[in-house]
């Protein structure tokens, strides 16, 4: 997603179909705008924060889905962006979005510099069943930067439900200070750092050496792979998976840029 500069004022309150191989989405629910009230802001990294919203009537979602968010300024100008949902489905009546501050970004810039609890926005969703993970199959998750957001919804769902289906997360960040959700990761997660790392931890981009052991440890029936990040990362990570033997039709990719 590419954002442009905001020139208007402060923003104010305001049939089923299926994707082949994935989850059906209720078109009626997905088309309805709901008012979401910002209730909490949590800093994750110097450039990323989580925004928690109360959304009365929210129909719930599956890990990996996203929503469409709309801001409306005093002069009537509107801006809309698609954002992955970070919270697990069981967080009834609430959704959480974790947003990077994009340089010159009108929506992310508003959230990071102006938004405060009590502000209201409009949301529509959940959207897309292609990237959804219902928790019924082993999942291998590869993410970079804010691409970890929908994957964290999957991890949180896995923990909240106490699922015994295998799940592994390989997440890449520039350095420890840039690792979103750093305090939440457990044994299922392998963090990688591309620019700086703690003493004794190698620095470098995701490689075949990181993916191969996870593929070798695949459960019976193999993994369903989910890849999320920038265009460059998505292509790189997908290529690593294919070269390691992951079937192409079992790789789900969500990218931004």
C-alpha cells in the first residue's frame, strides 16, 4: 500500500462467495460499514503501534483476514486503507490493528500523530478468505516487518484455543528494536535480523538455511505456508519455500507496497 500526504484537517468520528481452496466470506457483512471507537494505543516499536477498537456488532473474523478502514475529515475528504487484523477471533467486539508509520502517509500519519482514545473511524469487513487460517491445518508462517501482523493473529488464535496442530513462525526484522510483538513470541517463533542483532546472533536476510530445517520437520501431510511482507520479501520467501519443496498451491501470499 502506498500512501500520500494529507492536506485536509483532523479526521472526525464518523450472499456468500468463496475463494477457491479457502474460506467463504459473507458478502453482506463485508459490505456494511460499522463505527469503530479507538480505546487503546500500545507502542510496539519506534515506528509501529497497535490500535485497539471497540466495534459493536462486529461479526468476528478468522486469523489472516483484513478490513477496510475509512477516515473522514472535517471538510468531507475521506481516505480508505486495507489493514490486516492483528487480534484473535475470540476478542469479541474488538479488533486490533498494528500500523507502521509510513513516511508521508496520510492514514498511518494520522494514527501515529493525531489519533487518541475516543476517536471514531468506519470499518468494513472482515474481507478475503484467501489468506485466512481457521486453525485446522499445520501452518508455516513467514513474515517480515509489519507483514507479521496477520500472522500474529494466527499465533494468538493458536494459543487462545490451545490448538495442538503444528504452527511455526519465521519472522524477519531489521533489528531487535524493530521486531513487532517481541515480548509475545515463544518456542514457535524464530526471529531473524537483517541489520543488527544481539551478541552472538548472526545478521542476514532469510535464506534456505532457515527454511530447510522447518521443511524437514514438516508434520505428516506437510505445511500450509503463509507469507506476508513487502513485494520483495514475498517473492524472496516464496522462492525459498518452492526451492525447499513446498507445493506452490499450498503457499498463500499477502504483500504490500
